[in-house]
C-alpha cells in the first residue's frame, strides 16, 4: 500500500514513498535535537529533490534502454553488474546512499562541543554502515545470483563460515589456516636470549660479516604482537635492519593471562624496556645502544628512557619513534571513547582498585574496537563475502596478524588510559611519577627520528609531529604516505608510495608540510642513512647469540608470541 504524500514524502510510488516516509520520520525526530532550523530545512529540500531525481532515473532504467540508463552508483559495495543491471537493486542502493549522506549532513549540523559532535558522527556512521542493503541477503543481488548459480551451495558455505567464526569469536578477515607463527610469518632467524614474566628478548642472527658496534633494540607495542615488524622476509623491518649491519634485539611481549592480571604501568616500564636495555648492554658490552619504539611501544620506550635519565643514566645513543604519541592532545577517532566516566568505569571493573580485584582487557575487545574504526573495510566487507556469498577470505599476512590479538592487564591499561589519553600528563615535565621517578621527556639526551603516517587514523600524523617540541636534543621528522601499519611496513623493493622530509621544524605541522619535499618510494633508506653513523664502527659479527650470562633459551620467535588471547 502506497504511503500518502505529506510534507516529507512526494508521491513517487510505493518504494520511494517508503524510503521517503522513513526519512521523514527521521527529519521530524532530528528537529527536536540541537539542529539549526534553517539548515534542517535546507537539508530537507535537497533530500526531496534528490529523491525525485533518483526516482526519475529509475523509471528511465526500466524503459527501453534498460540498464544502460542507470548511472554508475559510485560505491564499490554496489559496483557489480548485479546491482547496476537490476533497476530495483540500483534504486535501493542509490536511496541508501542518499539517506546515508543526508544523515551524515544532519550529524555534522548538530550544535555542541567537538567531542559530542564527533561521537554523534561516529554513532551515525556505524548505523549507516551496518544498514547497507549489501549486508542483507534479501537485498543483495550478487549474493542471490551466486546462490542460484551454485544451487544453494554458497549459502551452505556461508553458514559454515558463520558457525566457525562464532566459535572463534571474531569475523575472519583472512584464511587463518594458511599461516603459522615461526613457519611462514616471523621467520627471521634469531634466538631468545632472555625472558621474564613480561617479555622475551630475541637476538637476531647477523646477515653481514661485520656489524655496527652499537646494537639496536626494538620495543614494539604490547597491544599486539611484535611480528608486524617481521611478517615476510621481503617486508620485514627487522630483517632490513639486520641486513644494514645492525646487531638487532627485539622485545617480544608476553600475551597476559590471569597470572599477570595485577601488572601495572610501572611494572611494564621497569620489567620491560629498562630490563631489556640493561640485558642488551650486558650481552654486547656497549655502554649506549640505539633504540626504536613503535606505536605504544614508543610511548613505553620514551617513558623508560626518561625514568633512566632521572636516575642519571643515558643509555640511548638514538631514539626512533614510529607512529607514536607523546603528546595526547590529538588522538584522532580514539578520542570519542575517552572521558572521565568511561575511564572510571574501566577502573572500577578491571583496574587496580576494582571491587572484585583487577582483570584483563581482553584482546578480542581491543581487536573489535579497532576493526569498527573502519567497519566497511574490516567488518561488513567480510560479513558479505564470508557469510552471504560463502567465500573463503584470501590469505593475507597483515590481516592474520591483525586477528592475532593480545590481552592487557587492567591496572596497566587503566593507568595508561587516565594519564595519557585523558589527562595528557606525559608531555608535562614532572607531572608523572613512574617507577619512583619524575618523568621529563626533555631530559633524554639522544637524537630522535620521529616518523608519522599521513593517513593514520590511530596516531594522526600531526599528533606524531607534536612530539618534536617535547624533545630537547637533535631531531628529525619524516612523514610517510598511507596509514598506521601500511605506512610503516613499506619496503624499498616494492617502490610504493612516497615520503616527505623537511630539515626545518616549525611550530605548526601544517607549516612543516607546506615546505616539505616529497620523495618517491619507501622512507626506510632515509632512516637507515640517519641511523648508520649512530651505529659506530664496524666489528666482526658475533658467532653465537647471547653470552655466558645470557644463554640461548629457544629459537625465535619463541613461546610468548605464539600464545593466543
């Protein structure tokens, strides 16, 4: 039965009226929010005009010209001919996109503080992405066509994939059966030479006859596993560093279980990088070492070096920070999840003072949160392919790593959340006491190489640039193309993307970029050239890992990285 036209719905037929009536209800409900009346009226007028245009094009598509009259929809979810060749499906897709665009325009029009507006936009975007007709079998002509062609086998396969993923507790993004840590990911040859309750220290076998006398220590993030830096030989940052003649050590964080539930931020600093630094010094005999921290690993490393500086120690000859936050003023999309109420909730449920005792932040919860920052790419795309079409996702090492989640101890996580994301204390000299010492990042006496990725939604590149004023020594900032992971994992041999350099470091990141020089390819050689003179003279490569005090425990990648959340 056709819906009668009213102020919100012109009489364009039953399908159009149904869409229009639904949006009419939304317009009415949105009028009760803090939306400017003039702007809402303009949106409503534009919406009605667009509905009319879509309906007229749909009528033309059903005429003699058929599908030729249907314009390309312009969204990859609806790019298949099954959408374009079916006027009803094309109309559904176009109306969905119009409704989605209008809802986002409404969300952008809401009056309020920036965090409130960002939360409204995020919530509306999540609803829009979930409501796409491509996500539902009844509205997806591609999935229906495949079901017919396979005589229902695609639906049976999709149900099987769904049952398997329900058992796993997550949507599969790759064929996980193809990969095994230590067999075809994390394969650079090395040896575990030290371990404690929080990490294993891996020393990698030299690939050159001589190595720099000053070793290199990597501190990866503890919120996921270190082998993002060692996926395959051709895209391994670790292997590349070893090939450049650096005696390389890497921290492999333990995946916490209930036995580590009470570990704090202080524990992670003292028993993590500080212990690793001293172990590398003891094994190599080097008084100072080169260091690298990635993402949260960079925050942890910088905190540890500031603690050691407060104790009168300067063990770092250089510090490399990859997509790292030291100043948490701009935390991108993650800011919408953090306020006093949300932090208190975490503290009362899994923090050190939780009534029922501390708990773990489950790795699957973290992984789900990060996936829904890009829901179409990392969630709904796989829902459609895996379940509606019955396809097995292709093997992809990066997505296998992405699904290999890790837990975090509640006390450590809550302290990090409050003092970094909520209060932004790390940037303030002396505001934090860690391991009994007042923390001042400016007390670290070492040159810094700071890297940001231009399209990073987790550590916005301008936020990475904001680290530079906090550093008092010599510093270099380099900007790479792409995102949080793909920007970092960009080997030179691929010849992909580009990066920007600028010797000047003005106060504003925008000013830095405006006068920066773009270079084709990977930023790795730029970093390698910066690091080379800091490695010291070349000496004969060690014949065996560790030393008499720190003997080989097991072959890399070790036990810790293989533990599942």
